[in-house]
């Protein structure tokens, strides 16, 4: 797994993908910080992280689209399948590499609030809660991206497919807001909505149920990815 992780981290910076991701994420993060915090004269990080979470749904597919699809396109997939490593090690190596890129980018963006502390009261619990929420949602988005990338050798199709699934997950929360209070479907959608569970962290409270939800959804998509390659290794 460690060898795959190092290989993926190296590939991000020997191609343009890693640089494009960092430039876009940090650039948009700076703009959003100006509008959501500086221009509004508010030290509450909730709006900033909400916008960054939504933007992550659009930008993370760029980071994951090449993870497996490029291996198929340039015919290096066979080397991975015959390498003396388990399939789950290969998948987790790529997953942790993408998470490292994402966590590093959002951590740099979070420094804005550290620089803001001499001039405004930044509540640490709320800041950490929002940061954790974005990391957890990003983890789900990355696992979805890896799964879709494993299904196709077309990077553009992998990115579009990932965005479609992410929008479907986010759309559940939007639909839920229009349902009447007390309606049984509202409770069901609230349980599976990424957006609804994201909001539980924005007040600075740790929600174990939401943590387990994000971990479970990520594990399911990573398991699906492993199954795709298990089938490909043994059945061709």
C-alpha cells in the first residue's frame, strides 16, 4: 500500500493534475474567504466551509478521475493486478494519496482563520467542527471518484460520472428541505443526506452517528472498487 501511495503522490506532481487541483482549490478558497468572511465582516467560518464543501464536489473528481482510468488507458493496469499486493492495498494507497492532497489543501485554506484571530474572535470549536465536516465529506467524494474511475478508461467520463453521483447525494438534502415536517420520507432523506449530516458539525458539536455515516459510505464505495478489481484480476 505504501508503494502505491508514494507512486500516486509522485504522479500528482509529475503531471498537471496535482498542480491544477491545488491552484484551483487554493485560489477559489481565497476568493470565498474574502466574500464570506472579510467582506461580510464575520469571523464565523460556517459559510466559508459550506461553500468549500460544495466546491469540493466539483473539484475532487478532477483529482480522482485518473486514479484507475489512466491505468487502463496506458495499459499499466496489468502491472497493478499482477503485483504482489492485495487489491485493497492498491485501492487504499490511491485513496490515502488523494486524501493527503485534499487535506493539505483545506488545511492551507484554514490558515486564513488563524491569521484572523488577532482581529476577531474565531471560535475554535466551530472552526474545527467545520474543518472535520469538510474532510469527512471530501472522504466520501474521493471514494466515489475512485469507484467511478475504476469503471472506465475515459477520464472525462469518470469526472462527469463522479459529479453526477455527488450531485445526487447533495440533491437529497435539497429535496428534503421541501418535504413537509413530520413526513416519513423527510426522516429517511435526513438520515442519508450528506448535506444534513454536514450541518450537525457546523455548530461545533461532534456527532458520532454522522461520523459513522461518512465512514460507512466511504467504506462501501471503496469496497465496490475492490470488487471491481477482484473481478478483473480473476476473470479478466
